[in-house]
C-alpha cells in the first residue's frame, strides 16, 4: 500500500450557475408564532391618536367677568341645557382664580422659571 498518495474525493457542490436553485426558502407558517407576539406586532402597527372631541366654550359669568367652561358639543341639547343650569346655579363654588382660593401657599401654586440674571 502506498500511504503517500493524496486522498481524492469528489466535491458534491454544484458551481453557482443559477440554473439550479441552491437553496429554496420555505415559507414559515404563522401558526408557529405565539399569539402574544402576533398581538404585540399588530398593536405596534396601530397609530394611537389623541381623542379629539369638538367642544363648546360657554361663559357662566358676565361679559366683564368671564367664567368660561368647556362642554362637549356632541351632547344632546336637553342634557347640555341641564348641565348649564346646574353649573350656573353652583358657579359660586368653583375657583375661577387664585383669589377664589384663600389660604393657598404661593410657594405651591406659583409657577417659576429659573433664568440666568
């Protein structure tokens, strides 16, 4: 036996000629993806927009002493009317300004923006 002779082997790899596909990917079934991950993907695709309700500005005070509130414009007329009546009847219990809230510490209710001198 001659042990110095190199071992010959046949190479089964076909040179890439693009005549024969070397690898064909199989479509993955969606059944393999857990429901929770699918739900998260679907949720991520949704764009969440802030709720935009049409509002109506109503003055419960006078022309000189405005006390404005915002009410949903889509409310039924009868419901709106009863709300306005109720709010007008009890408008004196609302704090419309800081003067209407005696005893509040200005350190709590004042907004300060620190700026360089």
